[in-house]
């Protein structure tokens, strides 16, 4: 049966086309793919997502998304974040001031500061930003668009696993461009909806997790977005990530909803030594 094609009132944020193909429905949310640039996004798009990122998102994940313990689940990413910082410094040739957008509890900021960077952060979650401030980090609760900053002052803006969560990424990226110094650098990672893995899995791709992920970019669409926001592309590449067994089984359970995975997840939560083993992906 042919895919359902509809006209939506909101243009594609990348190419402006209004013709979209129905892609799938997951957790009660519909996703559509732009017929021109293949940008995949949630429709209707939420105006705000702040309510998603309460305490349970960072500590519990009982609603089926988020983290069992954010700082614990991120621990395997420590060396990966150091690799990110090495990559950044190769381009900047100096250490300066980083704005970390979607700073969460400040895990990345702590690593950057220990390596000689200065940091500021902005985080939509009141819960997570409070934890970050308890670590003596400069993290405000809000979004990059409502930061009380007017002049370009940052050497680097980072967005780690954030862009796919933003209802209005174009506005946020234009704001990031404005806040960067001349020759400043923005660095981010985001799922690639055009990857071989995503295309093979289709609707069963495990990173399709609305309403947490609402925009899904591919290499073509991300390049167009950065161009329209005033950036020059330096590099598009892949750097592997690491996850704890506990987090992997949480993702598998969200993906497949098998009872045996729930039992395995419960076992790993009660056996932290095993659950915190990290796996490169």
C-alpha cells in the first residue's frame, strides 16, 4: 500500500516543502518524512518540551525514556568526550570559553574544565540544572534563545545529543551563531536518519523515540540547516560512543518491549558492577 501523503501547514524546516509522507506512529506520536529532502520529524510539533525533562528523565526512566542515573550512564562517555575536546582543539588551536547547550547535570563541563577550558551551560531541565550548579558549574535553567547574553562571547558552542530534541532547531542554531566569536566553532552530534543502519531498520530504528526525539537529520539536511544559519561546514564525521549495559538494555526494552528485557534490566539495576560495564557502539 502506498504511503499516506498529506499537506501540512508547517513547511519543512530544511527545504520548505509542504508535502510529507507518513512514516510511522510510535508511542502515540506521528512522524512524517519530507518528500524532497527526507527530513524526518514529529507532527504536530510540540511548542515546548520542558515537561519531559523532569527528575525521572535523569534519574529513573520509569516512563520509558531518559536515564536510570544520568551521571552513571554517561560515565563510559568520559573518554569519548575527551576525544571530542581533542577534535575541537585541533580546529581552534586554543582553549577558551565553551557554551554547552543541553548541559544536563554538567558531566561534559566538568571534563572540559579539568582539561583547561572555561565553560558555561544552559539546560532546559530545572532538575538537571540544579544538580549542575551544586557542582559549582555556571549553568542556567532555560534555552539558548532566552539566555541573557547579547554579544558574541563564546569560542565554542557544543550540543551533545541535543539537536534532535529541539522543537525549533533553526532558531536555536541562529542564536548559537550570534553568540560565537568571529571564527568560533559549533560542534554537535545527532542521530543520522540517512545512515545504513537507520535505512535497514526503517520504522524499527531504535532512535525513533518520540516525544524525546522529534527531529531526525541526515547528512544532506544537516548541511543545509547549518548553511541557512550562517555556518560553514568544517567536517561531518562519525565518532563512536560508549554505553553501560544497563543503559543498553533500557534502550532495547524501549525499542522491543520484550518482557525478558525488563527482567534483564531489573537484574542489571540490582547488580551495579555488571550493569556499569561499558560497551563501545
